[in-house]
C-alpha cells in the first residue's frame, strides 16, 4: 500500500519545515511540501504546521499567515476532520485561525526560552497522541518568546472539563501559561497545537533530549493506516 | 483623505509583562507616582474620501478581522482631526 502523505507547510519565515519533513519520513510516511501561496493541499492525509517566524511575526505571531491562500483551503478541511498538528508558530497560527480557542501571548518573564522541557501527555485519544499513555511524561525542546497560553475563564473551564488540554508543562512552567497548558485540541480531536517541538526530538544523533517526538508521527501514521 | 486611528489594547484581565517592565523601569529613572503602565498598539489608517459612518464601519471591520485579536485585545476607533 502507498505511504501515508503528510503535508508540511512552508510560509515565508518558517524555520522547522525541514526537520518536520524529516520526522515524517523517519516515521515511514511521505512528507509533501505545501506552499503558503498555493490554494492546494495536494490531497494529503494530514498536515503539519511547523514553527518559525512566519511573515516575521508582524502584527502578532500567526496573524498574517492565517490569511494565506493555503489557509483558505486548510481551515475548512480541518473543520471537516483533516488531522492537523501545529507546533510553536504553527500553534499560534491555529489559534489566530480560530481552529483552536484562546491565544499565545508574550512569555510572562519576557525572555525567549530555549530549553529541554518536561511535558505530561494529558490526553492520549487525539489523532496525534494515540501512541502515548495518558499521564506519560516526555521531554521535548521548547524555543519561543510568545508561548503563554491564555483564554477566558469559560473557555479554560471547558477545555479542562472536556479533556482538551492535551499537554501540560511539568518541572516548571517556562512562559506563564494558564494552568501550565503546553498544548490543546479542538472538540473533534483532529486538530492539535502545542508550543514544544516533537520534530526536534526524533533522533539521538542531533543531540535531542529524547526521541519522544516520534510518538506524534507514529500516532498519526497508525490513524491514517487504520482509516 | 482622512486619518482614522485604531488603538488596540490587551484586555484588562490579560497579563501585560511589557507594561509591567516599563512600570518597574520608570521609578529607577526618577519618575515617581506611576501606579501602572499597559502597552498597546496604535494604527493610523489613511482612507480615501470622508471618514463617514460607512468608512468607520469598514475600519472597525478591519480592526476585528486583522488589527486586533479580539480573543485577547480590545480596540477603539476614532477620526484624527
């Protein structure tokens, strides 16, 4: 059977698309480059929105990317169930596009944080986390200046009540996120956003703190193969 | 031509660490009596023709769509005289 095809989006200013494509390939899927200015998802089975500084973070992180031609295609596809993972700037874009609730704001301590970070997987039922156990603690790199998750009280309560907080920081909150939130999902569980970087933690050779990032890619692959 | 000003501020309940850093710096520079500082953004939008109600409605739509993220920010619109 043909390999599952995972689209990796590049905006002007995206940094992590090569690592993301490599992680997809290592997991046994075919990475498909998607260009921000195209109205074309190329028939992919899932989409990875990588990190970086798309459109220079002008105005707000993700605010301009969210209106790119590719997003005109991606937003309705994600609402219809296409699995989408956004990391870091990708998470910011998903929030700006209202595919995920809330927003990412400047780190509480104002500093750009780059470190290995403990994370607890709170929800192992999403398209991107099924290869983890609920409660499992993993280590992934974080590197961001605007990762403090905020949402109004009602939204926050609903996220907690419905198990839509997918990842929580452990061993210290790097950015002041409400409820130590590192990542969330939409109601259907097909769209997941998180600030940490699974695509940077798939190979020991690169000095990654772990290979825990592989689980994201094996999760989506299993989902696509069993679909 | 008219100039329409859009002021965007973080909602009061959203922490503003940049404003806090400024508020902490001011007393060190000898400015006393500052209770709080919050930092926002100002946009100067130059439009063709008069800033009538229809034009202002259009600028409000711009603010809602792009200039402000209404999940975390409030905005006000006024015409510069």
